[in-house]
């Protein structure tokens, strides 16, 4: 039979062995009975012989049919009989003719309750609602032509059922929902008026079966969708839209119809045209692609079930990171595969080119301009469309970073759509919204080559049909696996309540929420072996390493990640070793990693021209390794400055680094951050019973003190980017620039430093790094943001002592990164902060 069965056979067998198992359907008949009976026999549960339908009894047990027909027995007697096998209870949603008359299914449930309640054996009667979905479809306000012939896809007539059974496609679903009992107290007002407790419980039980089934239908099919035309018409009638049109018409002195036409065009540009048939076709294509280009998508079934549970009760907004254009496809593919409706997707208008635009729009994408500052009408149309989506409880997703990260590291959050979502809740459009952070990670990103060029300042290639055709070469090689992870959801209702208790402004609440979402994404992002290899080759002070050394260092990093409970794509040492060896061979063959052929053992190194490429994958793990880097750099600065271990001073230096890097990473508040560093000291600088000192413990933590550079060099390229930006603005002297022009000026300055061999890290030339460097310099007062004519510009302020001190701090940390840890710690006498002499480090 061409069905995908999602029935927990083990649990159902246990229920059948310990009582009576009863399947519950809200619609159907003989065909549905045959489907469930066939599955039950195949799974050794026995045939379904008893149901509360005479026609089914006629075929399954003619004797029972006659007993029911002549009223010698009632249905509840059959359900409680000693007959082996599951039962089938039909609970249609048809309402009773009179308010207090129980429906036939309620009468059966009431009779069962009357017999079992006095004996205390109600817990042995197991009710399992089952949803049989014949075909996925879009639930609209009107019937489609084929639905008049075949019936609704969720409730087809006999002709429709025969058609679906004869098809060669296997896309009909049989899903078991959460089991329930008959102990739920009746709280509904009408039910409380019932004189009989049995009827009250029966009504509550039937209602729960109907609710569970409808919730599951909504999860699989989504809400009812209106046509794009009806959506636009509905939005244009909104009171705020009409008031804005009237005001703009008066202000601009034009006919209101022209403003209305402009609003309609805006909505035409935005609104999606969701069609489940497009999603089905894309699913077939993606299933091929994820086996042709990738080695599949890895995700957690438990997390999928958590998402399913959340969608039963709340409006859902998925918020993933953005690494590749494939991000648009990965999550919908996984959700569709698990019978969850695919979300609407906020996409950049740059992807609306033919033919991709129309395909994505019919798959649920709605397109947003990259910038609409100053266009009040467009901004309002977008807000009202998001409001319509949330009000309709349509799941949708947007990327918190706003654009793809070319560096592989989480970008600072873009607040636009998140602000709109929070405002819709504050305006009481929905009761609650679940924000679900999502991590999408790749072993290899198809766009890796273009990212390196764009970070260096090369103009981004615009998306087009020609560019799409050129990209077909991507399918010529395997790119590893894709990893999808869902973090725990954030309730907007709880966020709002907490913010109100703390008397926070809306802006602060927005910033904190964006921070929590971004940090949650980082926390569930798994570290890949390629990220570990890239970290070692780019960070270790020794530029050429043997495979044995790479494996040893990889084991060192993996041990720390396990200690920190950071997720990894491979867990066991043997798997890591095998993956590292394969990556080194593959990257050497591709020319990313070079090798010295005349040495024994063979030594490997990163080709200078490929550093930016490997830095992308290093940045996939930098969020998990930045705290060790900060901790050890702070320890080095303390050792070089004070010559003794002073934990408070170490924490101060770590906090200083945190404040420098806070625009590139998502750190906890200062007090929690200092606690994290204190906890890390237990790993890297544990107390030693030998002499009570802390620095001496480094020799037992690291086989060679030079291995510390795997961690300490991690944030080095970012600090150098900050220093480049600072020196570039100092050289400019003064002036006002738009952000793009200022970044271009800083990039040219960085290129001149590279040509003069004055840079430590080739990857420090990055327009994304310079963008966050501008934020850092603004925070320290060297740059001031100015708004004029709906455009943002930056004014460079005079170079003062505070900025000179900042430069000295940045330069000092870069000097420490260059220094050999052995010399930093060997050149001092280690002693307690109280002054007691200790022993020198002898690694």
C-alpha cells in the first residue's frame, strides 16, 4: 500500500498487551479501516475487527453486525469484549442536532466510561488519534475544480480514494498522534451542565480528539491560504494603510488612486503565491541534489518533534543563520520530509529574477528590497504583510544576519524584520510568537570561492539566469554533509513580560532579543573537522606541520570542545582522526593545503593565497574557541606585565578583550562573562598540588606551550582589522563618508600595507571585518554617525589620547599573539599574588 506510516509500533504493542488499543479517526470509512487493519496485521497487532460502523462489522464480524443490528449488544460491549486486536472509533466532527444530545461516538465513549470507571481500569483503555492524509494541498477558501470530482484532499470521496491508491507516488501519510485517556476533567461550560459524568467525560474526550487532529492538519498543511489578489485587497483595506495613503496624497498633492496604485505595486512585489505542488516538485529535485552535491542533510528527529509540538500552540518564526543560497532550501526540505508545512521565506529582491523568482514565490518566498529607507509606504506594506502572516499563523522564516556571511562567522544582527515581529505582538495581533533559532552548517559551502574575492573588495556578482547556469558546475563534486540544528524556542510573550518587569525600552528589548537569537544559533552550531583543521593551520605559530602533529592538535581541540559541551559533527577520536586525514588529502589535492615533499615526515601548510578561504571554515568554529583565546591572551598579558598570577587582573584583561571584540561575538553580560573565564581557568590553568601556582599548570595542559597559539591567534586577524581601520581613519584625518565609501578607503589602505608586507594576517583584509571595526571605532569616539536626508554618514573625529591608548592596546595584543608563549612564561619567576616565590615553568 502506498502510504508512509508514522505509527510507533513498539509503543502500540505495549498498549495492546496492557489493555485495549483503540484507534480514533475523525473521518473515513471502510477504506481507512482496511489501511489500519493491514498495517496492524503486518506489525503483529492483529486485524482491526471492531469499529463503531455497521458496514465495517458486516465485513469483519457478521455476528457482531447482527448483534448490533438487533440491539442484543451495544458498541461499547464490543469495544470491551475479549476479542483480540485493536479497535477503531470514528469521531466525526458533525455537531449534534440539539446542544445536549451526545453524538454517536460520545455515546460509545460514555458507555465505555460507565463500565470501566467503577472497576478502576480506565487506564487500560488506550485511545490513539490517527490522521490519514491522502494528499498534501493548500487549504483555500474555495474548492478547486478537481476537488468537486475527487473531494477534498483531506477527505476524498470513494472516487478520490481509488485515484490516490492507484497512483504510483508514495506521498499519503498515516500518523499517530499523542495517546490520550478519559480522565481529563470537563471544563467547558456546556459540558458542566451535563447531568451525567460519563457524558461530560465523553464530550471532553471527543473534543480533544478533534482538536489534536486539527492541530496536526495545521502543522502538515498550514493554515488556509488566500490567493495573492485577496491578500493584497485585504491589506489595502487596513485602516493604517488607508490613512497613510490619504496623508501622502495630501502631502504630495496627487490623486489618492496613484498612491493606492503604488501600494498595490509594492504588495505585488512582496506577496508570496504559495503552491504546495511547487514544493512537491522542489522536494523531488532537492532530494536528488542533496545526494548528488551533498552527502545528505543531518538533523535531529527529537528537535523536529519539538518543532511540531511548538507549532501546535503558537505562531512560529524560524530565524536561521545565513551561509549560502542553499539555506533557502535546506530547512523547507527537512520540514516537508517530516510532514510539516514549509514556511514562507523572507528573501532579498535580488533573487526575484526569472525564472527563479516565480518558482521561489510559489514555494512561499516573499521578496524584500535591500534598502527602503525613506519609503514610508513600502515599509508599511511590508509590516502589514508580516502582520497578515502572523495573524494567519503561517510559519515564516527570515535570516537574522540580513545577508550571507562571507566570513563564515555570525554577523551582527539586522533588526528590521525582528522589530516588525515584536511590534506585531505588542499590537496584540497574536497571543504569542515562538522564535526558533536555527543553525545551518556545511562541510563545504558552494560559494566559498566568490566569498574570498568579495571580502577583498571585489564587487559582488549579481544573481541572474546567466549566473545560475554557470553555477551548474557545483554538482560536479561532493561537498560533504549539511547539518541542521534547531535551538530551544524563545517566547515573545515571556520576553515582553520580562522586559516590562525590568522597565526596558522597546529598543533595548529588541537588541537583547536579537542577541539571544544569535547566541542560541552559535550554541547549537556543530563544529566540523574541516573547521578544526583550518583553525590549526591558520593559528599555530609553526606554519608547517606534519600530519601527526595536526592529528595531535586536533585531538587537543576536540578534548576541549567535549569539556565545554560544544556540539561536533563527529564525536569519537577515531572518527575525528579519519575525517582529518581525509580533509588534509582532499585539500592538498585541490591546492588549498601545500606540502613539503622533500621532508620526512611530509609537512603541510596553508597556501598564502588560500588563507582567506580556510579562514571561512576556521570562522565556523571561532565562536566556540574565542573564550579560550581570550583567557590565554589575558594570562600572557598578566604574565608579561606583572610576573605573577593575579586572577582579578587576569579577569580585567579578559574583560578588556571582550569589550574590544564585542561587535564580532555574542558574549554574555560582563558579570556572567567573568564567571565563564573563571570556569575556563579550571581547564587551562588548574590549581596544582605541587606548588599552588597557576602558571606552572600550563605545562601539563599543553604538551608544548606553543600549542597555546591555536587558541590565542584565533581573534588576531580581527584585532589587526581594527588596527588597520584605526590607522586608516587617522591617515584620513577628517571628513564625512558614507559607510560603503569609508570601507573602500580602509580596504585600499589595507592593500597598501599588504603590498608593503606590513600585515600579520592576510585574512585581516575583509570588508565585513572593517564594517564591525567601524562600530568599534564609533563606540570609542573616533567616528560619529550622522543622519541626513534619510542616509547615514560617518564623520571622522580628531585623533586624541583615548584613541591613541586604544591603538596601543590593539598593538599590544597583536605583539602578544606574535610572541612565543614559552618565552613569555619562562622569562618570569612564577609566584603567588601574595608575593611567595614559586618555581619557573619547565614545559
